[in-house]
């Protein structure tokens, strides 16, 4: 597997993808927007916070 650095210089070689409903997508988009983070950083942060 090829290793790649992301724009912050971190190793990111694992892709995670999932399907959500239209409503769930809108909720995720709203939360990401309010956080000021990228979608990737927001979801990774929520997961690592134990939510």
C-alpha cells in the first residue's frame, strides 16, 4: 500500500467511506460548517472524542 502525506504532513493511507440519508448528510454538513474544520478533521475528531 502506498503511503501518502496529507496537507498537514500526516500519514493518511486508509480510506473510510459510508452512505447517509439526505437528512444525515445535511446535519453532518451543518456541524462541519459550524466547526470551521474540514469534513475529514471534523469526523476524525468526533470519533476520537468517543462520541
